């Protein structure tokens, strides 16, 4: 499943912690010279997962299936 969906189960801060950890991928991508369009798509992936992840029940299922970090790594490659 991954760490992000598990963090999302923590009430009141799990999704925020996931957002912060996921942001490191975007920062590394920027340092590696990724294009602005790739960086904005990466940021959108993370924000979408964070916002939908805050919805009880449905958000946890979305966190487990969306996998924004895997999508962002694929964009970087």
C-alpha cells in the first residue's frame, strides 16, 4: 500500500505529513532541472491526493489508489 495511505489514517495531521514528505520529491525534481510543466503537474498530483485524502473513508481509499508519489517519479524519469 505504501506509507502515504497509512499516514492518512492519522487524524488531524496525517494528510499534512504526507503532503510535506511528498513535497521533497518535487523539490528534488526542481533541483534536478525538471521542467515547469512537470513540476506543476507533480504539485497538482500531491494537492489532489491531500485534498481528497481529507474526506473520511473515501479519502483513504483514494490515497491507496492514486499514488501521487509514483506518478511524480514517473514524470521525473
